[in-house]
């Protein structure tokens, strides 16, 4: 028998909503499927790609050698995993719209900004913890694989000329300049991807719609920009999320797949934060004005 | 402080339980003023004003598509009115400090993530208003879902979902309860259970506002009525008054000398129709008809006052305001 005494505190607020959103996030199977898949992808690719590259180093073209990055080669799973994290984030919001439970949520907490803030915080913290573990695990596994397949440990980042002439894939340790930051960047990038996807989910309200748009932003739009004149594509391409991710997980400033130049890691972080804040903000603005 | 009688829980709960209601303020009243909702060019709710009185069951009646659900969503602050206001105890919904502890609502039974268990669904909502976990078990017990609390809600029948929706509404032990079509999808036993529950909750001094398109449901459960059609207020009254003031009362009269009697009654300004070999008289009460017959020396074999059922009154009142009324055959009276 419970007597419902009025609780301490002024009103139902963000703290209570965060507890609720955390319960919701971990009580559906899709969340677990996504996060386990994320771990499998990040570790799996941190074995696959370093093995291939270190093994065939002598047969690599000069361009491939120059573009080799001892950290980002271990983080391919992180970059592929962005789709998984996007689905994870989208599924934290859109089912509430499609099954109507958003109305129960809002009847319990009518301040919509608290609902969105709690979702964003719970999602960001969960994603951050899991994906940082992934990116560090991927780095250590990937580094071990590079060494096992003929990579040579070097003390610090090689110049591009040195890298071109190297007889084996250069391998950096976590303590080398710029490495910790790039590994940390992997989890941070995915956390910001989660916020971008959450923003899309709030705006579009539909699961397939949000996932489609995210895939379009990530995979199709880069191709479109490639077709545009270089003056435009070189400006836009490095600022697309996937290339910002590459920039955040690299120790080198490298070129993009289509020949542009990656931004510096800090600029990349700044732009990703801007995208995330912009989309979640836009979502909240729309959400606050619409009928639930 | 009102207690729920032990007897009520028998059959629903393994152990009898009661809830003290530590509430010193007067029960809330819902005030709807000039509420209007437009969807594009369609006006779903049209300048609707009414009160929901404290401590009674008020029925919210209207045909399908008449704007009941839209109105309930606006009361809960889910939909933004195009015009007008709704207040609960003088405040708009979003100003409630602990919404679930003040207002409980059943909006849509199936509006739950299908992959979540009933228990986690309730627990997630309980957390938003700092409601303890023990209360989740209690409401599961009250609605009879304890045995299936771990099962995924997606596998629930409509009746079970409806019970879960009611559990959601009861979670914060609120003083005001809103139910949108609470008996939908329930079997006769479940319907009886909801009726008893609504009355018990009202007896405890709670304000209850529930919608239905079924008139018979209202006659059984509600004491006050708000009737709408095409988003407009048609009546706001007690169930008794509603029937009394809207029904044309008739008296059924049988006699071997019906034709003669009919003439006499018409002379007394009554209107008389012949129905199934008997007379249906309106405009004259049964005692007056009896006296007329006696004065003329006509023996009556039947003299029965007919009271219209709520259903008939409702059909009468809403027939012209029904959004989806069927086309009437030609020649019949509109």
C-alpha cells in the first residue's frame, strides 16, 4: 500500500524526465540490438582493414600511402557504425509518434522542451559511453593487428614524404601526439551523429522517413556534390558529416575521397556540434508548436 | 478522505486495498471556454464552452467524429486550440506541477510501444512524476494485469490494452480523471468493471469526465452530460433533465373503441397516431387520457406512459448534427 505523498521538489522536471527516458531507452530490444551491432562493427572492422592495409603495404599506391592514417585506419567501424547509431537515435523518438505514446509522455510532462532535452541528454550520454568504448577498443585491437601484419611502431606522426617512403605501415601508440584526441574523436563523432539523427526524427516523426533522409544526407548527397564544379564541391564536401567524422578521427590532415581537403579536427567538432544543435533546436521548435 | 469499499476489489485484486487521498484542496473543475479547433478548412470543435463539476461522473457524448477526442486532447494540452481556453482548477494543463498526480487520462489504449512490458511502460511514466515503483504494482493489481505485467504490450488484446490505459490514468492517484471511450473493446464483464470503477472513483470525490458514443453507457454511469455534435455544444445538463427536456413523452392507449377515443383526444388538443393496433398519444398526460375515456364511458385495456430511452433522445438531438449520418429514404420526416 502506497500513500502518494507529494514529492520533494517544485514540479515534475528534467531530472524526472531523464530517469523516465532512460527506462524507455533500455526497455526496448532495438536499443540493445543497435548497441551490440555497433560494438561488433567497430571491433570487426578494426581487425579487417588494418590487416589488409598492413599486409599489402608494399603494393599500395603512393596516394594510398600518403592518405594512410594510423588512427583512422582503426576507426572504419566507427564511420560505418554511424548508420547504426542513427537508427538507434531515431528509434528513441519516432516510435512514440507512430504508436501515439508521445501523448502519454506529454500528458505526464507537458513542458515539451523538458521532454526533448531529456531525450537528447539520455541519448547523448548512452551513445557517448558506448561509442567511446568502441573507438578505444577499435584503436587497441587495430593497432595490434597492424603490428601483427608487419606494421612498424614509430614514435610520432610521420611526414607525408616519410610515409610515402616507409617500407611498412607506420603504427602509433596512444601516447603519440594527436592520437588520443583522434581516438576520442570517434566516440564524440558518433554522439553528435546521434543528436543529428534525433533532430531528424523529431522533425520528420516517421521511422522510415528519418532513416531514409539520414542515409541520403550521408551517402547520396556527397555523390551529388562530386558531380558539381570543383569550386563548389571542394567547399561543401569536407563539411559533410562523414568527412567531418574522418577529420575527427585522423592524426593527419588528409584529402577526402573526392579530392577535397579534410578540415582540422577542432573545426570539424565545431561544425558537428552546430549541425546537432541546429537540428535538435529546429525539431524542438517544430515539436513545441505542433499538435501531438 | 474517502475509502474504496473492500467489496469492490474482490474479484479484481488478490488482496483488498484502499487508498487514502491526502488532498485538502477542493477537487478540480475543468472549464472549457469558447474552445475552437480548425484542421485546415474543417472545424472539428466549434466555440465549445462547458464545465465539468467536481466529484461527479460527467459523460461526454457525441456521435463518432463529433470532436470529443479533439476536445479531450486540448484539455490535456496535446493539441493547441485555434481559439478559446481550457483550465483545470483555474490553470492551463502545462502549469500543473505534477500533472499525473492531478489529472489522469486514458487517451488511446493502443498508444504504447509494442516492445515494452506493461510494467516498464507504467514505470517510465511513473518516474516522470516521482511516483514510487510500488504504485506501479498497485495499479497493475487494480486493473487485473499483474499476471501479465512482464508480457510485451504488443501481444495484448484490446481489452488488456484498455486496462493498461486505465492503469496509466490511475498511476498518480489523481483527483481528475479523463477517459476517452473507456469501455471500447471490453467484454461485458470488463464493461461492468469499468462502470463500477468510475462510480467508485467518483464516490471518492474525484472528478470524472469520460467520453462515449454509446448512449446506454451514459445512462448507466454518468450523472451529468455534455452532449456535442459537429463540434458544437448541444446540451450540458444532468442525465435526468436531458431525457425529460428532450424527449417527447407519449402514452400508449388500447381500447376496443379506439377510433372513438382518438377523436375525443384530438378534440382535447392531443396528437394521436395509430401504432400496432394501439394509440400513441402525445400532448396529454396519462391521467387526463384516463379521465377523458371515463367521461365518455370508454373502457381502456391499456394505458402506459412511454419514456424515451436516452438512446432515442440522443439520436433525435444529434441526427442533424451527425457528421456521417446515413441518407434517409425519401419521404421520411427529417
